[in-house]
């Protein structure tokens, strides 16, 4: 069998064999590299479910020195191709929202889908009603968060005479609330 192969190969120039060997080596190298990569894709949405275009998605392979970034398209979709298999971290940033971080593991070349859902940011709205203060109501103290209450002068007159520190204790104890 080798004799037949040798007689066949003897008529073909060495340049052909060199080129064929280089092509086979290139195919083997790219196949091995492709087998170790995959795709992470998904959609970026706001709290109402609307798609968010222009979100910055950063991919970092855990344990490897590989980083990639992309932005979501006009339909809120993103795709990161040819990223290494293994554990990874995604950071997603959108103006007006707190950055989100996700962790996952890419185990095969089959696309890994990671949809990003942003939550509402900020405080709950609080209703405040402003009305005129009548003379018998306590005034609003705007310089601090203390609650003030006016003491009726008649109360002072009804208290029995006592040493000064006992009078102060009686005043403090007669005001509702905590100290």
C-alpha cells in the first residue's frame, strides 16, 4: 500500500504537498479554537419591558485574560461572539439605571441567552399636602427634623413650687413623645 502511495506522490511537486499540509494545519487550528468558544446573547429591557438600545455590555472571562464589549442594538438585542468557554461575568450599564452584574458559565458553543431586566431606580413618590397653619396648631420647624410643641402658660402656673431641676423634669415629662 505504501508503495502505491509513494508512486502516486512521486509525480506531485513538493510545493503542492507543502500547501496541502499548511491548509490541513490551519483547518485543525481553527477547528480547535472554535470548539473552545461560544456566544452570549440576549435582550436589554427597562422596568416596563420596553427594549433599551445603546446599553453597554461588558464580558469578562473568569480566570482568563479575555474581555469584550458590545452595545445593544436599536431593538435592545446584543450578541457577543467567539468568547471563551467557561465561567464569565457580564456587566450591563445604561444611563439612568444602576449597573447590573451577572455571572454565568458558557459550557458549549450553543448560544447562551442572558436577558437583562433593569429595575426601577429611585425613591417612592410621597404625597405632601400643604395647608395653612392655624394659631392653635404647632408651627413647622424647617431647620431640623425635631418636633416642637408649644406649652400652655397656664400649665406652668398650676405646677407646684419645687426646686429648679424638678421643674425642668416636670416640663420634659409633660411633653408627649420620646427624648
